[in-house]
């Protein structure tokens, strides 16, 4: 969007100030007129509004996803994300063992600013340049507020490289996920939620047991997918996307607002229904709801989604970005139970390829300890389609040949019986 630089100013103001005022006025009018989607192309601002109350949080998460690297930790106030105390250099957290090595560095920085705020809260005047800077961040804060701030320090590791890798990986799944969401009459923007959940890593597994691209926990996943000792459909990006669409659609039908429906994806549907009864609107919940487990993660979830949506769409527009491509597959429904070794030989597909295309199948099947059940829909490379058809044809011919032999045998027996009867 381009805004003309009009030379309009009042007699009592400078041209630069008037232009700034004009620019702000146009932006505000543009937003209020419902034209915000032009600022972020292809994002439906009516369905996914950036509420004024969460704008600072959205800005914070945009920087986490696009500015701060995985070698930086942002030390900040957990309740006011505009208050950033420091950005420290750490070992790239994507490297093995980095978490343990970074922990003392991060804790030391958090303790440093906690001590400064604690002293300010005790009424001790700032002395050093750093203490004056922190005091300025909390200008007009009471002593009790400063003490509270000293206990509310949090660290957030940058995600720039990780997020970009997620956009690259998303190319393999995004077209089909968008198609799935359209088939459920849901907004395509929801297809970007895995950027928050897993960075489009289908092998992602959280410390609380959430699994796969959409990070379903076992209890929630069981309502929509098969999860047992042989099959865990949370691991299959496409099957899990169908489940996510159903879950989000259910949330929206109960909460009638995508901000609440998305927050419920993190916090739980029942919890958000209670929050809505208590506070009414999303903004009121964001500003004032502190019950149960509605903490930092749930409070920021919708802001993270909007930030991820914006950053991902910007990265997708880069002409040099090489995203992964969807892998063409064909689906074969097993007519009877079969081991993976048998399937591999029959369809001339190596076990590694079967594993890559069917991530829902668990180790017991690949170890040969349990066969796949009758009716299971197995994904195979499109190059195996010929083998699949050939196998089906051979079986059909064998069955037909068996039937012809049986008919001839029956016919001969009938002739013999007839001869015997005639002779008798």
C-alpha cells in the first residue's frame, strides 16, 4: 500500500509533524473502515482481528519469529512484552546439548534484572546506568509493582532460523492442508497453526506427550484418530489435519469466535467456555482472566498465531525461497492383514520408504512383531501403482481360474452322476 506525501500542514505546526499526523490518521481510518487485510495480504481481519489489547504481544512474537535468532535469548517481563531487559547471546539452541549449557547463562541474566527490580522496589535509588535504564522502563510504577515485576521475568529464545525452516517444510503439506480446511468450510488461515505448534515438524513431541504436526495430546487425539500400540495417527500430517479441522470447527461452534476457538486449542474447550461465561469477550479474557492454568502460554496463543501467520506469509513471498514439494503417493487398502516385510516384497518398495510415507505406523510393525490389519490404508509411491494393479489382476485371474477349474470339475461330476443314473 502506497500513501501519497501530501503537503498539508496547519499554520502552527511543522510540515513533518503534520505529515506524521496525516499518516497516522489515514492508517486509523483505514483500519476502522475494515480494510486492515490490505496491510497483511490474504488475512481475513474480520475473522482474525488483531485486537488493540494484544497488539504489543503480536509485535513481540513477530520479532521472535523473524528477528531474534536461535542464538539469542530475550529477557523480558512476562506480563508486559514491551519491557525487554536484555537480549543475550547463547549457544544455538538447535545444537545438541545447548539447552543444558545455556541454562546457567539465561538464569544469571534473569537473576540480574530481578535483583535490580527488587532493589528499586525496596525504594533504593538507581545508581548504575543499567539501573537507571530499568527504572525508566518502569516509570511511575509503585514499589509493589516493581516487586511484582522482579518476580515476573521470563526468557524467550529467538526462533528466526527455526521458523524459516518450518516455512520450507510446510511446502510439503500446505496445499493439502488448505484443501482439507476448505472441505470443512473453514478459513485457510488455520492451516498456518502448525507454525506455532511444531514448526511443521511431523516428528515433534512435547514433554507433556503432545505429538505430531498439530501437537495433539493423547486424550484429545483419541476423539478423532486411532491411537494404540500399532497405529498413532497423530504422526500422520494429513490424517491429523483432518482431526485438527474437526476439533477447531467444534471449538468455533461452541465459542463463536476464532480468537477463542484457537485459544481453546491450547487451553481446552471447557476451560475457554468457562472463561467466556466469566469475562464475555476475548479481550476481557486476555486482560483479566487468571483462573486455573490460563497462564502465559494460553494468554499468548492467539497473538502467536497472528504473528506466525504474518511472518510465514511474508517469507512465502520471497522469490528465492525453495520450499519442500508434496510427495505424490497412491493409497492401497489391505484386503487382509499383512506384515510390512510381505508388503515390501509384494509392492517392491523398501521399508525405509514405507516408514517415511506412513509415519502413523509404530515400531512394532517395522520390527515384524505385529502385522498391519485388514482394511488399513497404506500410502505407497505413485510408481508402485502399476505393481498394485498388477497384483490385484493376478489375484483376480487366479480366482477366476480357480472358479473355472471348480466349474469343470462340477460339470464332470454331474456327467458321471447322470451316466450312473441312466445305467441304473
